[in-house]
């Protein structure tokens, strides 16, 4: 199965993952910087370096297009690849609005309903794979709240670099989406409404024009509440925090590690969890993506899940532009 990689930053991690996936052959590389693509090709078995993205789409040997370009290019490239009948793996965000999500769904239908997945890679972390099973088996009881914080801790990456040139860059879609995805994936639920707020205090005085901090509260039809933040300007190492509150137990992951609380007794022992909260590589989801293609799994459930996550994040961005209820004081 021929693979084409688009974007040779994170795309190199994609390429190495496909190299270890059965039934895959690296066929083409493409990057806006041709020299970068040629350099990568030398270390990746010398696949062909394409002169354009269209060249990849026209190539009958390419069955999978793996997209790791800038955020604002994902939608257009994914839509074109789907229309060309290719299977598509895309860095997050898959797209950036409800309108784009609907357009991808149409392209998927027109192109023959191929496989589409986004690299929301925290799903591949051993800790969260364990937690998903624990939630499904009722270890936590009924989950009534999820709190997630994406602490980017890399202010320079939004004040200098490609994110500066992305129109309407969103920290919720560029980072917080990982926590939104965990919230939805772990619980198997999707929110029905959202309120949100944000600011650009940490990046004030720089060339970055958009919010560097965003906070969203998601409501679910069964009463569950999710609180997600994306904090790109924080003075903190790159990290994330997650809390899942159930009627029988509470899961916590933060700087102190992962723990499971199963009692309200202050003298009770806390269960420490040693599984890694991070995947081994940025390409860890690719093996399952390839397996789904080779096994001819129904691609629609994964497609719907990916689009649901994007729509939740896009709605949070829209909600940030609305005025909240003004608090009145005596």
C-alpha cells in the first residue's frame, strides 16, 4: 500500500511509523520546502519527492495520504485527498469549523468512503487506554465531570513561527483539542452545548493576534460537565492535567503522577498508576489506522468521532465571542 507524506516536520514521525506497519511502502514525500523533503528522503529509503500536492493525488500508487502540514492547510488537503479516493491520516485539527466538517463528510461520500483519522495521539498513551477500559467497566461509577488542562508552556511557538501567519489561529483547536478528545473518547459521549472565555495577556506586546488562553465548559445531555482549558502562554513545562470524577472513584493525572482515589476517607491509601501518560512516538496511532484499512473495517464510526471533536472545539471558539451573563452585585 503506497504512502505519501505531506509536511516533513511531524511528518517524519508519520513516515517512520508507516515503515513499521505491515503492508505499507513509503512512495512519496511532499513539502513546501523541497530541500527539506529531499533531505528527509535520504534518511527514509529515498522515496520519490513530489513536485506538488496534485502530483500525489494523481498517483495511482498512492493509497494513503498522511498530512502534517500547517493547521490552516489540513482541511483543503484532506478534502482533495478524500475526493481522489485516498485514505487520509491528518495531524490535528482535521479541520476548523462546522462548515469544513460538513464539506469533509461530503468529500468522503463522493470519494468512496475511505478511511479518515486525525492524530489525536493521547489516545495511544498506555495510561489513557487503561482508563478508557476502567470507565467502560464501571470502575469509576457514573462519570459526572471531566477536567482537562493543556499546559503548552511554549510561548515562543505562538509569538514566533508559522502560527503567526495562520488566520484565526485557535489554541483550543491547536492544543486543547487533545483534552476535548480525551473527554469525549474516554466517556463515549459528545457535548450538546458550551460556554467559553479567553484572553491574550501572556502574549500581549508580541505579534501574536489571537487568544493565548481559552477555557470552555461543555454540557452533556445526561448532566455530565466537562471543563477544558488551553493555556499556551503559561510559565510551566509542556504538560497536561486530567481529572475524571465518578460516583465510585476519581482519576487524577498531574505533576504528581497518575492516581486513583476510591475512598473519601482522608486516611485511605491512594492507588498509584505507573502507565505512561504519553505515547511512545507521535506516530503511535498509525498502526491501528493501517490495520483498519487492511481489515476493511467500517470507516464511518471513526470519521464521525473525528468530526464531532472538531465541532466541539469550533463551538467553543464561537462561544468565546459571545457575552456571558453579567454578574450583578448589591
